[in-house]
């Protein structure tokens, strides 16, 4: 089971944090800080895996990937496969990239609710739900469309136009 | 620089409309990004909180504004500030009919609220309604909330709706309904136990995605109860086979692998089902063999599946061929340059080693490389592997390495773990006691306060008991060497408290026993300890008691005792100590110094720490006294059970106070006038410092109690004087056998433990191999020596072959590569019971077999998927898609990004843009806390990899 998904920038500012079991705000902050301090001390060109029992309890692993100014972090238990989790980050990033046509940190900060929509399509209640980024895109688009139609507030982010069929 | 700053700002502003957020939010994010310190950030956020509090209270906030406030609340809470003042508004928003607002509301409440929060009660009703909505997106949003917000008590309120949704027309809804049910099962298995069959049924859903989702709950269910799902083995094997044969629609491909996440889940499930089950394992042989051949080891996901196969093989009863395949996959992992794959390889090795223990030998050099790798994660994994493969022949090398590593790290959590592993290995495999003591010294020295106190007790016991055989000479040598090593260590600064306790005890007990060191020398050292660690009362207590023993042994042997001046001043200081324990010890020491040799000898006999203490539970020695008391009118003792019973007695039972004891029962008449109790042995009882509560009424009495009882029996004045001694005495005996029994007797006096160790290896290890030959000084490279000592492999022909197959780039000699000679092309060596080529192969599982239905459905859907293949194919072949996107660059920055796009292509392996401008720009943007993409074309270079 996946315990948490986090995105933070290279200065340790959280950009998105989702914990699949409820944790009080202070605890969340503590974990985010803990994870960041571990990540920032990792040299380059080492593995993307960490055993992180000291923060998340026994049998916790962490997979992270560093993209430009962002760390993407997944925390999970022994019932998941590390390499597959690494690919799940890839799926998430690919999807975001399609969604925001060339995603950047700014997109993630300002499209908070959309980020969660995407994430919820991929990981649901701590389990991997969907790994086809096209499917995720379809679902997200449909939501956006309906949301736009359901009221006069036009809030379709720039994103959707960025995804063009089978580029 | 200044110009760049404005560009960044303009960009941020320019995209404002696109982000659909107001300027206030933008400013908030930006000012937080620019803040230089946590304090500054906090100040900004606090003022934002004030603003929001005020705005939320305004009447008639427009809904659209409200939505933004809620998002700002979420943002604030993510930064670690309390946003609870706005929770109620998020709850209200879930009631809105507008989909956008409703979804925002749900998002906020799932992030804010815990499932037991008081506000949940206000949402349950809305969730119920939304689960029945015609709009499937509303249903999905509600299901999402269900996962997070429904607790055990509210499950029944939504359960019927969720179950209905299992048959919803949209597959997205069905998937989420399954997941929600799975979540219910995790939270409260009893509430959905009657619905478990739904998961089985959904395994043959018409949509492969739904089937894939069903595997999650099934994995949990099967890991709880393997037996009742054995019938599904053939179905799972069939599904996996179809997936690998690309019977699923092409859209399920990921990096050219067919539905890899489903494959991995299936392999996990099958590992559970076939663990220790020969017939189930056999059903899987063929599909596993296929996977090894088909998996593309050049992609990450292909390797993920290979690793999962290895894991699966380590759980089932594998065929020799599969083991070979797994070993080969592992060697590929280990030879890879990627740290991730090396990690997986080491992990796989650790799993397979349980089945075939010689597999590690092939990779000894690769393992040693990993041990010396700068990557900490890999290092730890390798230590885990070494821990698993430790035996008496290689324990010294492994434990030495572990200790070196332990010294080098700062992470207390892991330090504790590795220290306890060192201790465990040392206790289990120690070639000699001397070695054991040395290792313990190191562990204590460097991880002292992290070590379990039991370890210290074991060590002291070992020193006291020696081998448990009648070889006094060896025992004395051992003690002497311990004393010597401690005298060396003792002057080092800042030793851990626990270690000092051990040192003090050993010095007190055996410091002067050999006659090598004089009493004044040892006592000087002990005084130094008490002095240097004056804030640690426990250490001081140990030191004083040790001093007392030293002087006692001196007095007993008839020598004249000169108390050192510093010792005298220490005693005087402690006589006035705030700690009663220390005071007590100091007084005892003072009293002891005044006694004559005969008395002292009976108080503290030499080397008596191991003597068995017989506990007289009935306290028969008090009989006379009791008799006397009864004769003079006291009431006889009534046992606790006979008295009220139930009430726990905490008052102490003093032998002298039997009147008291009898009066403990509930009495309703007035108390008698206090009789002046005249304890006949007033002087001795004064020495009883802390009376143990009710020691003979408790069946499981604390150990220290029993010893003090018997002391009292043997000699009144001895009371508590050497409590320390007794503490380490007999009570902790049992576990000692593990350490000493595994140690061969001849290793006792051996300082050169190598030859001994070899002897142990050949006798105790399952693989007869003379492991220490290679340890002799050779001209071999050091690594090879280390390898040999670790893996014990060295009958020369064997090691040659193994090492060459282990790592080709290593200075290996042999050319005959065993792995290579195994015909890899050999298709299916193991005949299988099931004929998988036949589409109806599973028909023997009866017509109700869910898999059969699924098979048909998948066939048809794969044809349906044909139409979309073009699109997918297009997408998948165009690997440079993300690069393309970088061409959509803001004209302002086209030059910049052109240059960095160049870098992008040139240096795929480096992180971040190379060109100076790009770096500067990057730094600037980072400073702002935000980072518009078009400026940073390397952001997703990994995507291309």
C-alpha cells in the first residue's frame, strides 16, 4: 500500500502532499521535513530508493525522483515493488506533462486542485488504480469539461489544450 | 540578473489568467517563495490566516470567491499551519450542486478531516446522495471521499450504495467502488465479510482495468487466508499468461510491456498462493519461464517484472531451471551500472540465498563492490544480505565491516539496528570469547547508549562465567584480557553510560584478581570514572560498589588498605549526596573499611558473582521470630488469598512487622493504638534501604528481590551491600548457553582465531569447505581476499569459475562461464500439467471458472482495441514527444531556451541545464519559489530516457 505522495522543491517547500492515512498537520510537516533532509543529503547518481523506517515505521520504503527543481516522492510498504513505484512516478509525471503541456513547478503550485484530480485517478486510497496516462488524461479532461459546463466560471486551466491526441 | 528577475515575474503574472487564481493567491505564493527564513514565511502565512478568517465571516461571499478561499486554506495547511477555522466552509461546499464547487469541497475535506472528526456527520448524508447521482463524476468524487472519511461506524450508512456501484455502467466507477470496498475491508473486516465474494466475481469483469483493481483487495484477502483461495491459482496463472501474450488491449501497454502493473500484482498473489505448495508451484513454472525470456531488461518496468519473478521464485517451490533463470537475472542486475538494479540484485540475492546458499558465491565481487559503494541505501541492503549469510566461518569479517560502518554513520535509528545485529551475530557465531568481548567493547564504545541493556548483562555474565567449563585458567585469561582492554579504554573521553557500568563492574570484580594490577591503580581509575561522569548517578553507583569490592578483596587477603586521597574525598562527597542510593553505597563502603578480614570475606567473597543463590521462599529462617511474636500475643499471619482477595497489596511486608501484615484486610472497627514495635535486629534492618513490596505474595517476583532475601539469610550485615553483583548473577543465565555452546572449546585460549574458525566452519556449516586457506597472506588483490573470507568459497577451481561468472570486469582468471554454458534458448524444460497453448486449457476448472469468461472478453476487446492501435502506436514510437513540447517556448526566451535545449540533447545524463545563463535563470526562479517551465527545458529530460 502507498502511504504518501509528496512533491517538494529542492529547497524543501512542499508543493503537494497527500497521506493515505490521516495524520495531524504537525506530523505531516515533520515527515515532510524529515524526508527532505534525507533527500537533500543524497549524492547524485545513486539509487532512487531509501529505507525509511525511522520516519514512517517498520517496513517503509521510499522512492524518489528528482526533476529539475522538484522531488517526487512515494512512500509505501513492503507489498509494493520498488522499481514499479519508480515507474508510477514516471506515469504521474508523464500525465502532468500532458496535462499542463510541459509541466513546471508553477503549474503544480497554482493548479492545486487539478493536481489532486490527476493523483486521485492514479492512486486511490493507497492503491494503484490506473497507470495509463491517456486514460487518466481522459478522465481529467472529462471532469474539467463538466466543471466548465456546470457553471459560468470558466476555470479550464491552460492544460487541456496542451494535450493533443497522439502527439 | 535584474532583467531575468522581471522576466520571471512577468511570466508568472502572464499565466495568471490560465491558472484561474486571483492575484491575491498569486501574491501569497510568490511572497512565500521569496521569503528568506521560516520566520518570515510564518509571518506571511499568519497574516494570510487573519485575512481569510475575516473574509470567511463576511456575509454572502460569492461562491466563486469561497472556492478560492478554500484552496488557500488547503495551501496554508500544507505549509503546516492550522486552518481548522475554515473546515466548516469546506464541509458546506460539498453540499453545493455545482460540480466544480462540490469537488473542491470534497478535496478540501478529504485533506482536512480525519475519519473520526465531528464534522463528518454533516457530510455522510451528502455522500449518500452523491453516490446515487446520475452524473458518474459526482459518484467518483463521493467514492473518493468515502475512502477517506468513512469510519467503522458510518460504513453501514454507505455500504449498500457502494455495493450497487460494483455493477455501474462506467468502468471507472466500478474500479473505484472496488477500491472503496477494499478500504472498508481494511478498516473493519467484519463489516464487509459477507461481501468478500464480490471480489472474486469482479475478477471476471468485462474490463481488464476493473479486474486489475480487484487484484488489490484479493492480495490482502489471500495474504490473510491462503487456503480458501487455492482454487484461484489456475485462474491467476491463466490471466498472467494472457497478459504476457498481449491479449489485453494495446492501451494497457506501458513502455512496450503489456500491463506491467497487473503482471506484478499477479506475481505477488501467486507467490502467496504457491508458497510451499508443490502442485501450485508447478502450475506456474511455464509462465514464469516465459516471463524470464520475454521481459525486456532494458526498461525499468521490465526489470520490475523480472525482480518480481525472482521474488516469486523465492517463495514457491521452484524448479532447478527457474532457479537458474533467477540467478541469471540477478547477475544481470548486479552487473548493471544502475544503482537501482544493483539494489534489486542484492535484494534478490538475499531472497534466493535461503533456497540455494551457494548462489551468492558467484557474485562475491559484485557484492563487495556494493559494500564499498557511496550509495548508502545500497550499502545497507548489502549489509542486510551479509547478515543473512553470516556463518561461523565469515562472522569476523562481516562483523568487523558492520562495526566500521556503524561507526561511520550518524543515523541513530539505523545505528541501533546495526549494533543489535552485530551483537546478535557475535553471540551466535563468536569464534572465541576474547573476540566476543572485543566486539562488544567496540559496539559499546560507539553505540553504547543505543544498545539494549540486556546485552550488557550478557557480556558481564560471560566474563563472570567464562565457558561454563572447568577450565579456570582460560577463564582467568579471558578476564585478564577484558580487564586489560577496559583499562585501555577507560581513559577515553565521553564513553557511554552503559559501557562504563560494564567496565566498572568488571574492574571491581576482576581488576585485582590476577595480581597484575595493584588495588590502588584500579581504584584510582575507578575514582577517575566517578569524577569524570559526576552527573551520571548510575555510573557513580557502579564505581563506588566496584571500589568496595576492590577494598574488600584487599582486606580479605590480609593486605593493608590505603584509601587513596581522591577516593576518600569521593566517599565524603557521596556521604552527603542527594541520591539516597549513592549515600547508601558510600556508607556501606565506609562501614566495610572498618571491618576485619574475616567479616569482610563473608560479606564479599572473592569471585562469587556466579554462585547460585538459593531463595528460601518460605522465609523459614524467620520461624523463630514469628513463634516468639505469636507467643507474645500477635495474631498469626493470614495469607493474602484468605484475606480479602482481589485488592492488590502494595504495602511492604516486613519480617518484623507481622502485626501490620495481618491488619491489611479491610477492617471496620477502630484501629488499635499503635504498639511500640521493638524490632530485635534494629541495626540490620536499618540497612534495608528500599523494602521490596510484597515479595512473597507475588508469584513472579522480581529477581533482585529474591537475591536480597537470600543475602539476608546468609548474613544479616551483607544486606544490599553487593546488590550489583547479584543482579548480574544467576537470574540471566538461560540465554548464555547460546553464546557459549556454539563456541568450540579449543577456541578458548586461541588468540589466533583463524585456524579455529576454519575448524568451526568445516564442522558446523552445511557446505564443507576449507574457508580459511585463502585468508593466508597471498598476493591476491585485497578484494578477492575479502571475498574469500566473506563467502568462504575457495577451493580454487570453484572460486575461479564463480568469480568469473560473478563479474566479468573483475580480475577473474577463469574463462569457463557456467552461466553462459547453460543454454539460454532452451525453451520449456519443465513439462507442465496444463496446456496453455490451448485456449480452452482451463476448462478443467469447470464451467464456472471466471477466467474463461474473462478470456473471451479479452479476446474481443483486443480486437476492439485494434482501432486505437494507430494512435497508441504513434504515441509510443514518438519517443521525443516531451522535447517537442519544449519548442513551445515563450518568444521572450527563445534564445535562452534554444541554448539550453542544445544542452539538453547533449548531456542527457546530467541534471539541470549546463549553460551558464540557464543556471542563473534557474537560480533566480528558484529564489522566487516558482519555476515556469518553458525556461527550463531540462525539467523532464528523464522522460526521454
